[in-house]
């Protein structure tokens, strides 16, 4: 061996230098140059490493040049637990389809066999970002335990929703004669949902919807002795603001013994949070993603969503149980068909009622759905 290399011997072990070095390629380059000049074993002794290490980097340097002296990724080439590529692509497409829906909701709706955490990881790697709401630093009272104490249908809420301000729905609404207003009924303790639709917001339509719901509540004997139907102060519920007598809606509600119509305080919209929540959910899960061939197709799909919501969709706010499960806990002999009543087209119901009176007959609501 030439004597010159001994003066270049490194006083530190190669392993320790690699752990501390910020530029490993430069140090390996010096080692490779010594190996080319003096040989592999003398270079190994000079850099306090094994001949195999020197031989490895010499071989890579000859094959790839200076870039070949960088560390290679230690990621395994194959992982038996890795999510299949086709499932990853499906999860990414679902995020694009459902837009603002979160991982837990998409997992439930599409029955995905992945954890919500894994779905979020796939979206992050694919750059499929979601539009998140800003956090509101408002202290809210948790009414969960209070609501659980109510008897089934002891407290219910109703409200209406304008559908013409949903961008994805508006073009279909204008061209296919789809409903403009949604009438919503929700039971507070379990979240049971009933729907009605019309082309306008009016006291007449709200009253018809109340009669429609009351028909089934009486049919299945689920109203307790003392119950409250709550609404806001909209004209569709109270009539004129200066009316001196109860509205037709109030009279329809209170025609059932023990049932009262209450209105919220003016401007206290948070008292309607139960029904406002379902309006937001339906916008995300229904109106923003569904396509409708016409009004009949719309009513069929609205019925399918109502069935899904009442019978299959778990509510994270209510112990991850469905409305049907919660209702059965409160009333074990509850007839499941109550939760399956179809949404009502209030315009069609009103036309039927008007034609019925034109021909003559008694004012009796008949709903040809259950024998």
C-alpha cells in the first residue's frame, strides 16, 4: 500500500460520520476516490468501515456517477396491508362527488370498508382538499341529555326551506318543474324526519302538511297526551302578523286533543336547530349530488332519502343510532311503517282537494298508502 493514504485516515468511525453528516454524498465521494486510487481494502481501513461498504458505493458511483451516492428510499416495494389502487381511486372520486361531505358521512352513505382516518390520508396524498367551515368560538349548551328524556313525539318542530338558492339544484328546478319549497317535520328526541314539497310557501300548504302528518300520527297512535309542535313566526304558520285569532295551521294542530302549537321567540332561530340541521344535511347529501328526470323522479328519490335517514343513517349526535333504533327504545311496539310514509307533494294534494270539492263530497283526507 502506498504510504500517502495513512496520512488521510479519518479518526472517526464511518457509521458515526454518516449519522451526523448533512452531505453524505460528499463524504462517500472522497471514500470512492481513495478506493479508485489505493484500492478497496486500504480505503476501508482509512475510513474505518468494511470493504463491503466501500465496494457498494464504488459500484454505484461507476454505474450512476455522483447522484448514485445518495441514500435510496427504504420504503418497502410491496405492503400486504396497503389499500388497493382501485379502492383508492374510488375514494378520491367520491370526495369529488360529495364535495363538502366528511369522511364519516361518505363512509356511511357509500358503505366504504375503510376507516375515516385512512380515507382522509388518501385524500391528502391526492390533494383532494375539502372546503371546511370556519370554527365558531361560541359556547353552546349541550341539550342531548334533555332531549333524550322526551317521550316519542312529545316535542316536534316544523320549518320550511327555500330550494332555489342551491346552485346545483336550481337549473333542474327551472327546467323540470321541481319543487321550490321544502316543508320539514322532525321529531326532537329521535330525529325522525317527514317531508313535504310545494312550489310556494303559504299557510294553505303548511296546513295541508300538518293534516297529512297528523293523519299518520293518529293512525299509528304515537301522540302522547301532551305534545308540542314548534315553528317559527313565518306567515305560513301564524298567518298575518297582526291576526287576532289562531291561524288555520294552529287550528289543524290543536284539533288533536293534547297537541299544542308553540312559536319561537322572534329572531331566536337557534331554537329551530333540529330542523335547520336536517336542511343542511339534505343540501349536502341530496340536493348537491342528485340528478332528477322530473317531478315524479324527484319525489321517488326524496322518499328514498327519507327512508335512508329514518332507518339506516346513524346520528353521531345521538349515540350513533338511527332514528328507528332510538324510536324502538322509547316505544317497543312501534309500527315501522310510520317511518316509511312517503314525502307528500302538497301542490298535488291541494289540487286533489280542490277537485274533490268541485265534484262534491266530505272533507276527509284519504292517503292511499296503507290499507
